[in-house]
């Protein structure tokens, strides 16, 4: 009896092992079927820059179950926007979102979306990027290995400073942190400030240690980086509407089949709309949070002087972005 039980147990075990071996390739095959993509975000779970990717991930998973695994790396762990853009081009990062400012090194024509005091509001920006200008810029991005599926709006950029600055002449002699972009450098130089190019991830320390006295940023990012602790005065200049893109690496995109591309395009567009909605909500929360921590909001005085200083930027960059006629046509969009 003992030998029979042992033999039966052995056969059952062997059968289980054999079955497992036969079944294992199917399990392994399913696991390996998920294409991994690394996604970079500058912020944590609570900010729109990360929530957009949760939404895109969930849409893709619902329509293409088990085909993709999103590795969403948060809190700027993969670097600032410049480093992420370089990673996208190299293919070490497959997806992210970026302000267009950081992509102008590769596509200078994007600076048309950064021209100061050109856009009235978010709806004006959206009409422009949904039209021929937006389509043209997407093609130029593609030529530089950036697959931009849709545009996003980070909100208007405002002036942040250690002391209240409401008149343009108060910028004279100030050291201002800028995006490493010729347009942003030209803008603040026009007001007599000294622009200093500093990555966003290093900005807090630069302001805290006196390397810079001021900067400009959106309200959402102002609170996201806790900058109210070092530059507590926000002046609502709204000088630039910070447009951005949801974008992917060409290597990843070219590896998708037609069905997958359709799904990712739809997911990116829905994600972009969701992001824009979140930004509006987050701005109100961000301003309230900054106020609780000692932040102050002021209105610019003599707005005509602010706009006059910025007009020189239009003239300087007209040749790069398609001419003054194109700029004026964008301003006139109803």
C-alpha cells in the first residue's frame, strides 16, 4: 500500500509539474506581452502632471487590457523638463508632458506660443493650437523625434518675487530665474533685469540662497514646488500662457500597431482635456495654499508699460516664428 501511495503521489506530482511546465509558457507569454513604458512627471500623485498619466493609463488599459505597463516615475526623479526631453529623444523615457518653452531648443518655431501678451485667455490658446499653427508645430516636433499627440495648458505665467513688484521699472537690476530659452531671456532683459537660466528642480535653492531674486511661473507649479516659502509675492501679470504637449518617443510610437495608435491618441486627447480642467481647479487651491503660508497676490500697475516692454520680443522673434503678420493673425483670432 505504501509503495502504491508513493507511486500515485509521484505520478500526481509529476503530472502537476508537467502541467505546470506546459502551462507556464502561456503565463510567461501573457506577462511578457505587456509593453513597458516609462513616464516622467515632475510632481507627486496629487498634481495634474501625474494625474493625467493615471487617466491615460486607465483608458489604455480599458481598451487594450494587459498590453501595456505604465511605469510612472514621479517627483522629478528623472530630471527636469530638459533632461526628460533628452530622454524622450534617446528613447530611455517613453512619455511625458512638457511646456513648449523647453522644447524650443529643438523647434524654435514653438516660441510663437510663448510670445508675451499675445493670448487673451485659455480659450484663445486652444483655438490656435487646434488650427493650422498647432498642426504645423506638431510636424516640426515629429521631425525632432517628439511625437506630440495633443496640447495642454499649464495656465498663465505670473511674476514671483521676494518683494512686491507691481511696476515694470521695479525689475531694474533684479536677478530673475528664467527658462533656458532665448525668448524668456529677451523678455526680462527688456525690463532691465538680469536673466539667469536655472532648471526648475534647482530653483528653490537658487532663490533661497540669493542667486536669484525673482522668477515667473504658473500658479499651480508655484505651490507644487513650495516657492511661496522663498518668493512670497505673486503679481498676476499673466504675461505668457504656458502651453505644453503630451508627447511620446518615436521609438515607442513606431512600435505600436494602428489600433494601438488610435487608442493612445484618444487617451492622450482625453487626458489633455482632463489636465486642463485639473489645472483650473488646482490654481485656486494653489493660491489658497500659498496664502495660508504667507503668500501675497498683487495686480500689476500701468499694464501698458508691461506690454510695451514685451513688444520688442515680438519684433525680435518674428523672423523665427513666421513673421509679424502671423503674430498679428494669431492675436486677431476670435
